[in-house]
């Protein structure tokens, strides 16, 4: 299995440029890989004060475009994480797993929010930490700060997860959050 870990400079307060660049990199890498992994909050960066206007939904064009890349190139995609508004109206830091057929097979909402960056002021904590199958492989998802809580990984391993994703971004400390 060839895996591409995509890195990109995430521009603060420039979602359109981030999405365009991220999709371009995904389309290029998908031609040569079996699985792509994007970083945490790659669409918006850590300018969290803009999430009310910039949050995606599960039916967003961003996920649809990634699903199309996955389907066209037969490459699974772990869509890093994107701020996502769910049916309950709350915004979560959500990672989507998309199989080679372009189907979303899992949505994981970050459980452990990072207090130093006041994530709890912008995101609701998730509670959906179940293993899932991605193209025949039992997987689990976590996001960044979750890695400091080993019980989450133990829980996924006990469910049979052989591959556990943990996309991350470490923003510089800023005053514009």
C-alpha cells in the first residue's frame, strides 16, 4: 500500500485558496498512491473565529470533490479534518474517510479538544470513536491532541483497528484566533 501524507501551507482566512490547493495536491497524489491523508483543519486553518461562515456539512462540495478524486483514481482518502456543522447545529472538528469508490465510510469528530487554543469555544467534542473498514482494512480515526489519550487508541485496537489515523496541524500561537 502506497500512502501519501499531504502537507500544505494552510493560509489563515483564505479558505478558497486552501481548498483549491488541497484538492490540486490530492488529485496529483491520488494518481500514484492507494491512500491519501490530508492535515487537520486544512480548509480553514486555525482562524477559528470564522467557523460559523466556513464550516462544511457532510454534503459539502469539498467532500464531494474529494470523493470524486477517490472514485476516479481508485485511491482512498482520509480528508484530514474540516470544521463541520452536523444536524444538531454544532460545529465539530471532523475527519472523513472516503473509500476508493468515493463513498464516505466514516465521520470522526475530535474527542479531546485542545484547551491552549480554546478549541472548546469553537468546536463541540465528539463521541463517535468506532473502528471502520476502509477498502478491506480495519481502521480508526483520531485527530491531533487525541494522541495524548492512549485509551482512545486502545479502544480502537480492541475493535481490530490495524491502521489508526491521526492528522495534525500545529499552528503558531496567534492573537487572531
